[in-house]
């Protein structure tokens, strides 16, 4: 089964992702820096990549560095009022961008899809 990789420095969302992954029997690895995420994605093809677009660690850098060699879906999440940031994330390579509230609500099904895809 492929892992889910996450770039998230918000402890609340990190814990939410880790706990939901545990409950859905999905392996998840969280990273605090874009380079660590990119290195892991290149070394071990993940099933899914989650990116907190409000991370203080330059999430756009991670998305852009993943680039064309990445075959995993990239889901970015952010505050619902950040329309410009959402568009930048899509242009940078996010497969899907959603508000934090929607991400939280759909996280179990998002992780289940990643598990099924492997």
C-alpha cells in the first residue's frame, strides 16, 4: 500500500490527519519542510500528497518541485476566503484545492480513496 505524504505544520491539522489515517488504516507521513516532502515523494512514490497551503514553510515550493515527475494526486487545503492562493495552487500543480472545513469533513473518504488506489 502506498503512503500518504503531508506537508503540514499546523499541529491541529497534523493530528487530525494522523488520527484519521490510523482509523482508516492508511499509512501517513507528515513533513515540516517542502524539501523533505519532495525527497520522500521522489524516493517512494506515494498514493496521495496533502499540502496545507497555509503552511509557514512555503507550500508552493513543494508543489512546484514535485512537478511533472509526480504521479500522485496533490490535494491542497486552505481558508475558504483565499481565492487567489487557491488559483495559484492549481496552477502550480494541485490536483484539487479545498477549504479547510471541506477537507476536514471529507478526510476519511479522501484517505479511503488513496488506500483503494494502491
